[in-house]
């Protein structure tokens, strides 16, 4: 796992893939386990910190671009997207990486920019329908 050592006093300052929204992310602890705290305006979301390693592993297994497909918790997702994976009972966590009921979605909006900042992935920055892939796939030259 990459070193996730950013505190509330020194958070990552990130932008969504399209660049339309700014947010911060830092590491904290809840119930004895590390979490990522994502602050978007006055909204605070929590994600299980294992998601960084797990998402990286999923991207390596995919071997190429994966659509983000970000959506609120109450909205359905498209199969094969990062958002669908982050909710799937088949992911390593066995379900949602989001920890705050009602605010568990939007994983694919806020986690890909963090992986990009950690230099673990390549992320598109188009107005919509962005994708991500592991840096390993980018080095292998896979392009679609």
C-alpha cells in the first residue's frame, strides 16, 4: 500500500476527473481502522482506506482502461465500471467501500483522483465518461 499519511491539517487537494469540483482527502481512523475522509464543500464522505490497494489490484487485473461511472448511492451503476466494482459483493471488501449510509456512492468520482495523485493510475480528464487504468497498463502501451 502506498503511504497514506496525509492528516486533516495537510490533506490532498484534488479535483474530480473533469476538473469541475475541488475536494480534499485525508487519512483518519474510525472504529480502530484507517479511513479516507473526503470533504466536498460541507459534505464529508468516508471510505475504507483498503480501497486504494484494492482498486489498484482491480485495475492491474483489468489490464486496460475502466470507465469510472460515478453515481450517488441511490442511483444504479453500469456494470464494468469502477463505481459498480466499489459496490459489488464480489470485491475484496464484499460490498460498499463507502462507510456513511446515504453517502456511500460517488467512489468513482473521488477515489480515482487520489490514485492519480499517488501516481498509481492514469486518469482521463474529459468533460464526461472518463476512464482510468493502472500505470502498469500505460507502460505496457495498451491504448484504446
